[in-house]
C-alpha cells in the first residue's frame, strides 16, 4: 500500500520536469539495457575462461604438436584459445596477421555498445541542462504584475526546471561506473591477447626447433 504514494511522487516529479524528461527517460532505459547486456556477456565470458586448457595448448605447442594444440584450442569458448585456434589454422601463411585479425574480432565484441554508453554519459547532462534553461525561461514569463505571485511562480518554476538537470546527472553517473568497468575489462582482455600472441610465437618456434632436432620424439603425436 505504501508503494502507491511513492509512485505518485515519482510520476509527479517526472511530469514537473518538463518535456525534456522524455528523451532523458529513453536514454536511461537504453543505458540500463546496455548495462544488463554487457554484464551478462562478461559473466558468460568469465565462465568460458579455461586456463587449464590454455596450459595444455601451450604444452602441446612447446612439444611441437601443432595439430593437437589447434584441436584443443578449437574446443573452447575462451577468447584466448579462439585466437590461438585461428592463428594455428593460418600458421603456414601469416600467423601474425591471423592473430591480429582474430584478436581484433574478440576486442570488437568486448567493446560492443561502449560507444552508446559514452554517448549517454555525455548527452544526458546536456539534455538536463537544456531542460533547466528552458524551464527557467518559462518561469520568467510570470515576472511582472503581482510581485508576490510572480516571485512564487518563478521560484517554483526554477525548482521544477532543476529536476531535469538532476535526472540527467543521475543517468550519467549511473552509466559512468559500468562504462569504466567494462572498458577496463576490455583493456585487460587486449593485454591478455597480446601476451597469448607472443606466447604462441615463442612456443611454436620452440616446438619446431624440437622437431627439427629430434623428429623421432614427436612422430605420430602430431596427427
């Protein structure tokens, strides 16, 4: 029963904020949808991480078992292993380009919708400020005539106009924290993929040198 008065207060406050509250509401819903989508994606990405499998792939590469390493990597949803699998598929052509292309694809997915969040953070306070300015302009139409009545209407109008600024700042603040968090996670993933690329180079070269030095050790294992 107590929710109804609260809802009425919220609706009344929203209405008194002016027409600019509607685009701000759209921005807030858009921001919420993006935050939920990104949160679900990052949680799924975290569950997909398979460090033991990554270690097994590294071990296979160091032993010269390239095909085995590729098969192990291709069975995982870990973005690090997907980069390795793609690079090994093109190891005989240009592994550097293969690593870079796949890493860029993974980072593009990781950074998806960050531009939308950045736009919300910038646009919401500006729309709130615009609502305040237009509200104050409307309030000063009451200046003149009965001074007491005009003063009351102007002060009330200014208070209502500030609702838009408060709402816009609130939307930006709520969006800013997830935006920085998701951006930081994407940067960490970029660094991890760079490390993975370097490890693939080193271990691939090590495995090939081992094969050249003692081919009988690995014969039959790379099938």
